[in-house]
């Protein structure tokens, strides 16, 4: 109704009158933005807290006898200037489930405040209505009201097709221009209505957010609204049998904040964005009576038993665990998670490589883990294997100590960071093109320790016996060495200042993937203790991603590496080349890597000092059809490096990157079943005489599970 009022009000004005109206309302908005430091509780108060009750239901239609999904949550929420908002979940129940589904707690249904630059609805960002970004993206209009101490302002997106926005109205206090109420509607592929109301606190003389309501009508849209870590989606289910649990029409969520406290908490604020109490799922009925906005309806009560019946009959809890593990590269069978990166691989040295491996899960033990794998290469006709185990010495710090032994292959010049998260792909793009490996038998012990939620560390002490697979000699102090031993101590850290983490019984997990991500690592080779060489290697990298409201994104990855001492070729650095050493463009047609140099040939350059930078700009997806939305990515890469004593590396020829290597190109992804294509051109100091040698034409593969 209010949208009709906005429209009727607008058309009553002449062009001159409308210009005056726009000028007046924009002045009000600008003044309100300027006064955020007096009206936003986060700017006025160093700390405050409140209790939050939240109820969410999903139902196939409003007239059915039971819901498809029902959850209740009670949290003690605290804000501090140092930590931001932290949430201590003291009560939680999800109809039909006997254990907490922690991924549900990570879903951001809607932002807490309309003072933010961005406002989030079900993990989708929109321009904030009371922000500098909002001024650029919204049309504002004053709506007449009979309430003297209020100003009612309507807003609609300026370019809804290019940059999705919100429509609705906000009520401001006439004297302070603080938000008192906001109502929003969004009629796009899905229909959304939400309302936030604020209560005036006389002690602080500001308005605090009190109630939030959200209604989503998904209709026939194919957009995913995921509660279970992105794996189970309303209306786009990965498994048809799960449709009995979650159907596809309406979501209703109500939230109430109460018991506001403006004083600092006596106990120390948890450093995690979300902390789940061990008793949260065990709360008695009397607990919930204290927090509910109203009594559960008969439909609510029937839903608990009906959803439980379906979940038990279909074994949903176990299957959800299997689906979530599959998304990160594991397939669970009872107490063992099979690693899906092992079964099938291919490279130039081993040819077809078949394997099997994995690790025990918490059903085996919450404190112990046993891991292992075995593989066979049909070209080199050799078996590779690994075995190990670990013990969780401090659950609060995610501290594991482990011991492993591997007999396998490694790419020459590969530099891996200990703290990099596990990245799962159905296959490894560069692996099929690598032509230079070394054999190793490695014994190592690792200590993983989370110094702080956003700061992960790992220490490794390893001994490697290395054997060359191709002719190579290293001249070390006048002595030629082919096979050698390396004893090495490595310490690495990973800092994620923009991410948010949850601490619960199942461990520490990332609930918001933020940027930048900073990684640093130092390795010390020991001449002694079974090692033949003394050296030092230092590496660091920074990754940043900027997502825009029009669904485009820019990514920047910079990395620097330096090494000192006796470094054989296996321990030099390379810029992740991905061009097979073949004559024609079509013969070099293969799979593009994620962060590799597509026109740089394998073994073309090695360095003991190396700097690389990669810039990617992802355009907004092309909305060609319902299931056809290809994406174009513009890419530029640069590398510069050098090596001190190239003459010490015998039987192998390679160059220096001292003049700087550049390549640029583009990818068109998701053309068919996750497949796309890429084109890259090599130019600058290392431009080759034959034009076609500077071109890399490959296919890409992007599949999000």
C-alpha cells in the first residue's frame, strides 16, 4: 500500500515542485547520515548488550497443517568497539534434529542495522538506505504524515536492473533524524518484506533496535536460499528425497531484542562472532516460555513431531553430514571420510594415477584421527602411499599435533603454505601439465595452533630423502650432488582480519569469509641432523577481493618469496607456470589453472627471489537465460625475480625473470556444465619471436557444490 502512496504522491508535483522536493529530501538524508555518529548505538556506546529471541519457519503454504522447517534461538548479544557484535547462543532448537546444525547459525537472515553501508538479506548485499552509497543508488521522496515528531521518507532504487536495491519507507525522528522504523519490500525474482522497529532508551538518549520481521515468498524462483552451508537449497534441492524436509514457498522470521544493558559485561567478551553454549540444545520447555513472543501455535507443535518423523525415516541428519563433507572433498562412510582428491589423477610422469585414501572423523574419536592413502601410476609403475595420525591437545585453540610419513612425488619448485585451507576440486588443473617432479620419502610432525580466532599458526619439522626423476646435479661448494637429504623446520601463520568465526562443540569454523587474507611463512634448512644443506626460505602473500553490488568483483593476489643459502632446484621458487612444452597452440590446449601463468612454459624460469602479482576483474554474470549465466573474467599477471648462482644447477636449462614477465587475457566461465574457455597473451620483455608461442588457449572448469 505504501508503494502506491509513494507513486501517487510523486505524480502530484510539477517539474519545478519535484525538483524542490528532491532537493529537500536529499538534504534531510545527508543530514541524517552526518548525524550517524550521534544516532547509531555503535558510535555512541562503547559497549551494550541485549537478549535476542529469534523464530524462523519455512512452510509450503500458509494454510498447511505443519511447517517444513522450524527453529528457535535465544542469544546474549554484546557489542564492543573492539570486537563488534558477538553472539552467545544459550538456547537453540531445530525441529526434528537431535544435534545442533551449526551451519544454520551462520546464516545471516538480515542485517542488524540500517546505518550500515550495505544491508544484507539472506546473505545478499544491497546498498544501505542511510549511507553515502545509498545516496548514489536510491531515489528519495518525503511522504506526508500526520505525526508531528516524525519524518517519513520513501526510497526506491535508481537502477534496479543494474544494481538491485530496496524499496519502502523509513521513519525518522524529526528532531534528531534517528531511525525509528523501517519497512522494506523487494519484488524481484523473490518477494521480500521486512520491518525493523526501534525503541527509545532514555538512559543513553538514543533509539535501539527492538523488533525485526522478515517474510520471503520464493515462489517459482530458482534462487537458492540455503540454511545448510549452501548444500541444501529451498526449491533447488540436491537430493529429491530431502523435499519432504524443506519445501519451497514461504519463510517467516521474527526477532525480538530485550533486556538492554548499557554497561560493560563483567565477564570477558568472547573473541568469536558466535559462541554456542554446550547446554543450548538441552534447554527445558520452561526456558523457552521466558523468551517467546507468543505461545507456539498448534501448527508449530505438530511440526516438531512431523519433521522429526521425516528426518528419522529418511536418515536426514547423516545424509546432511555426507553432503556437507562432499562439498569440501570428502565422502563419509560411518567413521571414515574418503578423500575425493585421491581416486583419479593424471600427469605427464605417472600417466593415469588411481588411488584411495582418507581420514577418520569424530564418529571414530573427537580427539584422535588416523589418515592414510595409497596410489599407483600406470606410466611410472610405482606405488605411492602415506600414513599418519593426530591428537587434539587443546580443543579451545584447535590445537592438533600429528605425525605422518609419505613416499610420493612433488613438483620441482613448488612452495606450499602450511596454513592454506584445504581447497577441493574435482581435479587439479595444473597437475595434468606438470613435467618435472622429484621423489621424496618424508617424515614430519606438525603442530596446528589457533593463536586467536583470526590468526592460525602451524609449525612443522620434516626430514626428506629426495631422489631426482630426471638428470640433475647440484654443485654445492664444489661437490656435485644428485640425491640428497633435507631437514627443515617451518613455521607459518595465516591472518584473516575480515573473517568471522564460530566456536562450538564441533570445533572452530569460519562463518563469514572476509578479506584480506594474509599468509606468511619461514623455513630453515639445517645442515646437520640428517640434512645436507643449510638455507632459509621466506614467503608471504596477500589476497583481497572486492565484491560490488552489481555482482562484479575484483581480486588481487600478490606474493613475495626469497631464499638464502644452499638451495637445490627442488627448493627454488617458480611462478606456477602452466604452458606445456609443445609446438602448436592446439597441442598446448589444456586446462587453465586458478592462479597460474598460462603462457609461461614449465621449467622455463626458476628463482631464489620472486615477486608475483595477479589482478582479476569479474564482470557481472550475463543473464542470457534461466540456467545460462556465463561470466567473463579479465586477467593480468606479472612476475619478476632473479637467481644468484644459476651455474650451480647442472643438466637443466632455465632462465631468469629479472626483466619482468607479463601476460593478460580473459576467461568466459560457466558456458556448459561448469566448463568455459580462456585466452591469454604473453607480451613485454619475454615476448617470443613466434606469435603463436605467446598464446595460450585453454578451457576452464568452475563448479560450485
